[in-house]
């Protein structure tokens, strides 16, 4: 391998639930390129799932508890990070949440409480993480968050999460201006669908995966490892003048203007079952 891209760099990954998580794909890519990782987990139950993954990394990671719906927990997490490491070079935000009962049916039926919770965990937490990272992130550092094309177009069942992702993408642009003044870049990756814990809450997700594979330019779905490689590009010196961007890492699904009729005709049964 040529020179590791992240040698000597340290950073925090938020949103690692298990080995299917997009955050795990990112952690592996950063680890392979020499980064030292801190990983935050929401609660003790998650700590148990994160520990065996942490043990697979080359450099022992710093594990921090952080419930992003609670500002005190967020502040304590970044204070501990600053106390242990002083400075960081990157931040990965891979967190979203909504009531799964409202990730089906009509978006206009979303409740006020679930709207507030979805925006709070899926969008505000990104801005707050940037706020706490700002004093400790080195010049030349970078932030990446995860979004989905449901922010730009209407997809069945993505519902209020699409609205939250649209807000998140706008937040990326505003944060990029704020943090650009300190030489820090802020970007989003719009990943194609990946079978993870969070995704399993979305109605008909299995069909969505199948549909994407049939209709993306590359006729397949993206893997968490491939999202990880794209994040590596944005977080490393490969991306030194990319900021405020939403990069689609979705096998080209977002450029599709019409369905591939040959694939639809051959898969009618799978697409219409259930
Ligand atoms: P995942 O493995 O389930 O990860 C989601 C993470 O968010 C989990 O670690 C979850 O912890 C965490 N989280 C939720 N509420 C939290 C809170 N209050 N405090 C701290 N952490 C909290 O699913 P994923 O699909 O990899 O999701 C990562 C990101 O990628 C999300 O932003 C998602 O919207 C985005 N994305 C996913 C896809 C896809 O198809 N999978 C596509 C595009 C974008 P808990 O397990 O405790 O809830």
C-alpha cells in the first residue's frame, strides 16, 4: 500500500451500532489508513456491541458514551475527548432516528413530537457535534455526516426522515461556512440504501434495496466499505478543497431518469410481493 492517508490523524466516529453500520465501514477504511479512532456509543447496551468491534482495530480506540438527544451528554463526551487527546483531526456523524411507526403511511400524519425528535437526533445533533468539535479540531481537519436521497425526492416510507435529511444537508452548508473560517471542511455523503439496523425501521426497505440494485447505473447496491472509502477521501488530504458538498455514493442511482424496463419486467414478482 502507498503511504497511509490518515497516519498521525485522530478523530471521533459517532453512530456505530454493529458490524452492519455504515459507521463500521468508515471505521475500517480509516483504520486501514492509520487513523486513531474514538468511538461514541449511546448507552451501556450499545457499549457491549461496540467493544468487540473496537478490539478489531489496529490502534486501541477511545470509547465514549454519548446520547446525542441530551446536550449535557454531548458536552461531557467532547470534554472527555479533549481531556484525553487535546486535539482531533476529523469527526464522523452517522446518526439518525425516527419513530418507525411513522416511517410508513403518510408524511402529513407525522406527529409534532416525532417531528421534533427526528429533527433533534438526525439534524440538530450534527450542528451540536460541530459546535463542540470546533474548539478542538485542527486546521486542515474535516467533518462528514450521512444523508440519503430521500432529502431531494419523495421516496415511499422515508417520510419525515426525508425532511430531516434536507435540513441536515442545509446544515452541512452552513456549518461548512462557519468552520471554513478555521480551515475545517464539512461534507455529507448521500449513501445508497444499505441493510442496517436503522434502515430496517423503514417500511418495505427490502424492496427499496432490490429496486435500487435494478435501477442504479451500476446495477447493484453500495456496500458500507465503499461508503467508508468515500469518507476516507473526504476526511483525508485527498479532499483538501471539497467542502459544503453532498457526495452521492449510491452506484449512480440518483442520475436515473427512467426505470430499466428489462429489469423491471424480469422482477415483477419480487417487487410486488407482500
Ligand atoms: P445504524 O447502524 O443503525 O446506525 C445508526 C446509529 O445512530 C446507531 O448507532 C444508533 O444508536 C445511533 N443513534 C440513534 N439515536 C441516537 C442517540 N440519541 N444518541 C446517540 N446515537 C444514536 O444505521 P446506519 O444505516 O448505518 O445509519 C447511519 C447513518 O447513515 C444515519 O444517519 C442514516 O440515516 C444514514 N444513511 C443510511 C442509509 C441506509 O440505507 N442504511 C442510507 C443513507 C444514509 P442506537 O442503535 O442506540 O439507536
